[in-house]
C-alpha cells in the first residue's frame, strides 16, 4: 500500500475528490486530509488526519527507545562491572535496568514527538499554511494506478505532490514534487 499525497487548492475540490475516491472503493480510513480548516472538513464530511499523521510521535518514540536501550545496556554493564550491590545480583535486575531505560526513552521520545510536526509533512507546510488541502490517499497496490488516473483525469487542479511506500513507517522517505520540478514524473 502506498500513500499518495495530493495538494488540492480548495475545500470544494477536496470534497469532490474525496467523494469520487469513495465511489471507487477508497474507504474513509484510507483517505485523510490535513488542513487549517478543520471545521470545513467536518462540515463537508471529509475525513481529517489523525495524530499519527500530523505529529512525529512514532518516529521520535522509536528514536527515544533506541537511545534508552543503549543507555540501559551501558547502565547495566556499569552495574555489573562496578557491583555496587555486591556480586550476587540476579540477572533480572540487569534486565529490568535495560527495560526501564528503554521504556523511559520511548516515553521521552513520544513526548518530543507530540510537540513536533511530522517530518514527512515539512515540505507541505507552506501549502497547508497557504490554505490548501493535503490529501493522504492510502491506495492498495491493485488500486493505485486507477486512483492516480482518476484524479489526474477528473481533477487536474489537484497536484500529485509526493508518494510514500506507507505513511506510518516513520523512517521511509517521501518522493517529493520538488525533485521532479523539471518536467519529470513521480513513479
């Protein structure tokens, strides 16, 4: 499943595109719109984005847990070498040290992620700030080509601005339109 990023200029255009995508079988769970006009999306019954799409919660949570794991392993190693509690410390204590540090790192990373915009949306920030609508269409492999043809044929005002293998993978790269600004296409 790929995530297709479309930038639509108006709420009306976004509404028409979302209705046509629903008509060809793209469920609301596979279509989300990021916009400054949340009230307009609700009024038009267009599914808006969620926190996993707009915030860097997953990415920063994973990074935090990795840092916590490293700190936990180092801390457990220092405890083992220095033996401040004596030589007969059960292995469960070292395992608990690693687990607590990993969970604390994930928690801290998640808190950082809640405070930051999703890195995948950085190139679209100006579009959203200008009042345009960023549509995230999660197209199953067998429907991707038909979704792209439909939007290209019926809504030339909507720009295919990027493609991601899957949005929820916090470390995947998005092929952005700026790389293809000289007449190339996004494949």
